[in-house]
């Protein structure tokens, strides 16, 4: 048996049997109605009730309990009709199941539906839901790296630790979460900053430079941080600019460029002084901010200053190169001078010995020689000794020239040859002739 069966639940009621619907018994003929009885009694006329446009309800008691599906569709249809009336739209069509059953209670679109037509119970339910949602909005979570500053009617009341908390919702109370563990960075004059134009500053050596810097700070006291300053970033920018200008004006350009922040490097003394000066000013204002570091990100030079700096750098490199070349030439000259001194000492010793031997020979050959013969013998001995020991007879200038490096000699002799164009000095020819004669004397088999 289905729940939609109209006879469901009516099994306890006896059915009125219609004589015309009585089943035929086996072996009997059907009973025909008597026409004379029909003609004898006139038919009873029943009054006609005017139709209202829908199915008529039976005057007697209902045949069974209401269908659940019909009740559900009727509830949905009534709700949609109320919503359509509130939105001033046409009511929806009646479902087929409601057309067959009792008529659904529709709301006429001619009569506007307002909030005043709702029942007191509906109003209480709506107000309760709104009040509950308003109270639930008072729950908030404070992270481990944050502190919550609770304000009541705009006045700071307390500071909340990490965890879940509840407050009276807005506008009675409000909470502001402040990060007290992470580092914050204020950048000025760099590509990633809001203010990308570097600050123009004057150094101690009168060079105009653009400085881009960054201030790394941390919130130490959240209550003072929120109550003492309206815009902490602007205050930090003003203090950093003032302290940095004062520090840069006392340093040359080279030190300012050397203070540029590098990864893993220690802060420069210049920047450490700036940090201490800023921290002293912030402590005096009781802002609750701790400055951890001040970094110079970049130093931008104007084009004239940049060209002058490049020229000065080139001159410095040229001076360093010339100094290194002079040191190398001095070392080479020192080596040559030591070698020449050793050779000169050896030749001087040999020349002295040869001179003593020649004097002994001269005295042994002729005890009383004549003056002319003695001078000839001395000249001959001197010529031989001069060829054998040329360094002994060189001048001081010639000895110094022998100690100069080859490059210095070529640089010194080139302008002299270009300007004079004359033949070489007699001393140079004499040296060459002496070397040739020495080679002949030292060569085996030659007479001396």
C-alpha cells in the first residue's frame, strides 16, 4: 500500500456497498433495476453551488491523512510566493500535485507584503541570529610573533598575549595586532622603495652624491608604538636623513663609498654612529622602536663628479704603476751596482799587483835609467794595464751608466740621439777599442 493511496489509514471504516457494484454470485442472473420505481418517484433536485475556480472540498470528513509530499510542496510554494511578493514579482506557477489536491494558499501580488506582516516569533529569531553573529565576531587570534593592543572606546586598555581571546565587538572594543619579533625595513632611494630618488648630500671633500639607504628596525613596545606616533615610518625617515647628512658631511667620498652595505660584512663605523644617534632620539620620544642597523645601499655620483672621480682614479693607478716600475728599476740597478763593485774591486786588486810587478821589473833591468826611457817604459806598462783593467780607468759617470737598467738607458739615449744627431763620444769609441784590445790580449797566442 502506498502513502499516496486515498484509502490509506481508512481501513477501520466500513465501506458502503452500492447495489449496482455488488459482485455477481455464481449461477445467478444479474438483477435488473425496476423501471417502474424510477417513474413513480420524481428525481430530487439538488441546489447548484457556484464554482470558485478550484476543486470543491467535500462537505464530509476527510477520507484520510494529508500526503507528506503534498504538504512539502505546498510549504515550498508558499515560501516562494512570499519571496516573490517581497521582491514585487509575479507569483510562481502552482505545482501539479497541488492542483489535484487542496488549493495552495497563494499571496496576491495586488496586496504588497512588508516586514510588518511577519510574526513576532520571526522577528525574535532574526534578532537573535544577528545578535549571536555580532557576539561571535568578538573572537580573535593573536599569533606567536604578535601582541594584541585592546582599546575600549578608543582608549588602550591592555595588551594581549598569543592565543585565542574575546572582546566586545565593534564599536565597543577593538584590537590591533602588532608584530614584535620580525624585522621591518624602511628603504629610501633604492629601486624597491616608495621614494626611489636618492638623497643628495655633500661630503667633506665637497663632492655632491646621491645616497640610497635602508633602516632596519623592530617594535619593542607595541603600546608606545601605537600611541606615541601616528606614522612611525615618516618619523624614522626624518631622523635617518638628518643623522646621515651629518655623518656624510664629515667624511670624504672614498669612505662614503666604502660604507656601502655588503652581504656578510660588518657595519662601518660611520653607519654605527648614525644608528646610535637615531636610537638616542627615539628613546627620548619614547616611541617603542629599536634601530637594529642602518645600511647605505648605493652611492650615485652626478656626471661631473663621476668623471672627476674616474680621472682621479686613473691618476692614482698611473702613480702606482710608475712607483712599481721605479721600484723594479731600483732593484735591477742595485743588482748591477753590486756586480760592478765586485768586478771593480777584483780589477783594482789585480791592477795594483801588476803595477808592483812592473815597478820591480823596471828597477831590476836598469838601476839608473834615464828619464826618457823610464817614461816610455811607464807609458807602455800603463797602456797594457789600461787594456787589461778597463774599469779602473772609467769615470764616475761611466760607472753609474753601467748600473742603469736597459730601458732607462734607451729612454735616456733616444732623446740625445734625436736632438744632436752627432757621432758618439770619444769615450764610447775608447771603450770599444779598449774592449777589442782586451780581447786580443786575453786571446791565447797573442803577445803582450
